[in-house]
């Protein structure tokens, strides 16, 4: 069974070992994804998901404790739409690109990944406020992101590309996460700003901040 960062802490009732069982779980996840997209997570039940996949309700519970687990597994198939990584940024740093380009690449990649499955991000935001399991995953992802971005900031400062802000790398990392999340969601879910303008504006602001003596 594929484990993503979103499902690392999820204990599933049964790990399929036989090909037939894996195919059943895949059909259930496909059905869940289709129904979570339309009519939406809140509108469907485990019974409906099972029926949509051509199974009885008992089969659903052979693989998932509840529909939130199914949602986390579906979200794990589109992991970057929820939990971006800094892989592309780290590669860009190694190539010596400018700080402005680095920041733009972070914002642009987050927006691109979320635009691929906008319903997923919308549902994730709702569940992160109401569901204990999704809240726990979100807290861990936030901590991982902040630690990773703080490491990138330290590397940027050590390279001489910028000055360390007075509040320190970790505080700035958290601020960047909040800013990138908010701006990306504004592009994807609201549409009040374009992806290019969002990436450009965030890059301008952060480069100005890091350039302060």
C-alpha cells in the first residue's frame, strides 16, 4: 500500500496483500475520489462510496474505518496539492538562481499543484477545521514545512544572498507558509489574483524583507 506524508500516521484496518484485494481498494478509492469531487465529501457516506464502486458497505469497512481515512488516502494520491515540498527549490539553489526566482518557484509550484485538484484543497481546508484526524495531519505537515523552509532560509543567509531577519529563520518560515497558503488559495479558490501576479508579489515582498540591513 502506498504511504504518503498524508497517511503516514493513519492506521488502516487492513493492508491488502493479494492483487484482488488491492484492486478492490483501488476501486473504492476511485469511487471515493469521484464522489468527493461531486457532490462532495459531506454529501456522501460510506454506503454510497461502496455502492458507487460496486460493493456492499461491509467491503468498504474491510479497508477503511471511516470515510475520512478514504479521503486521506485519496488526498495522498495528490499529495503536493496539500503538502508541497521544496525539492525544486533545493535544486534551484544548487544551480545558483536568484532569491527572487527561488521564492517565485515556491509560490508557482504550490499554485500549480492545487489548481490540478481544486476540490481537494477546498475539502481539506474544511476538514482541517472540523476533523481531528485531518487536523493532526495538518499540524505535522505545518511543522515539517516550517522546519524545511527554515533550513532553506539558513542556507540562503549562509550563501550571502540575504540577511537573517531579526525574528529568526523559524518565525519567517511560519510567516512564509501562512502567506503562500493564503495567496495560493486566493488564486485557486477565489480567482481574485492571477498565479503570475501572486508569485511575483510574494517574491517581491520576501526579497525586500530579507534584504533589510
